[in-house]
C-alpha cells in the first residue's frame, strides 16, 4: 500500500472514531434539550401559554434586586362578568375570552420590560418597569386595549377587567409575594367599588387579612375559614 493510501486509511479511521464517540454526546444533548423544553412547557399555563405564578414571582424578585426596583409596578387583573360569557355562549367562548386577554397581555409585554402570567381562572398578573412619569399613561392604555370587544361566532363580546396596581416604591423592603398581595387587594377594592381606577396599593393593602394565604373575600375562602 502506498504512503498516500496508508495516510488516507488512517484519516478515515480517525474520522470514524470521532464520529462514533460524538454520537452518544449528540444523543444526550438532544435528550437534554427535549427534557428542558418539556419542563419549560410544563411551567406554562395550558390554555394561554403564559407563565404561571412561580415564574412570575421569580421574574419580579430579579427586578427587585436591581437598581430599577423603584420603577417596578405589579398589576393584578381580574375579568368582569366573564362567567356570564360561559353561561350565555358556553365554555368554549369563555376559553376564547381568556386566550384573547392572554394574547393581548403577552403582545403588550413583549415590547416592554415586563412579564405577564395567568394565575388561574380569569386572573392575570403583570410585572413591569415603568418610568414614574409614564406609568399611569401606560397602564391606562393597556386597560383600554384589554377592553376592546371580541367577535365570537357572530357575537360581539364586551370585555372588561378590574386592575389593581402596586408600586414597589410604595412598599420598600417588601418581597414580590407581598407586593402582588397588595395589587390583589387593590384590584378587589376597584372591583367592589370601594376605590376607583387607578388605585395604588398601600402597605395596609399588602398586609390585608388572608385565609390560608388567600385574600379574604375570594371565592371559596369562606369555606376555608369555616373549616379552620
């Protein structure tokens, strides 16, 4: 065998060995990526594709540890009379309403330093960084976007949301869970007519009485209180 042929044979063997050695690594890499993707999907809300509470809290905590803490705003949003959509047009229509609100919030958040999550039912939360001078304008514009009617199978569905706002600057030293609780209490006051939009949570709102960690007055909390 000539020197050239022997050299080509050695190159071929080395290439085969490298390729064979790389195969398990490549397979493991693909498996790891697939597993990571599945875990990420599992942490998302199935109906809207939005993050759930754990990712939302983690995102907010990261922002609170930065210099932008005082610009962090947390919004709690709750649908108004969404149950009537289910009762009148069926659960498919209700799901469409939830998905539409989720898409509008996701689209709005994508153009800002913000994250939207679905907390369950018709409740959503937003964590966003706003310059103080622009915050109210931004939030009011978001509310108007969410209230745009939805066409569903020839019907016009009127959408409305109650929004409560908590500013990290108003709650110094508090963590994300406490700020979210303040936004939740603020939203409840707006929804019940105790306050008008825009209403900003106070420290008293952030420390509102809870039943097993849930704001007193939420659906089902009377049962929890009775059981206790």
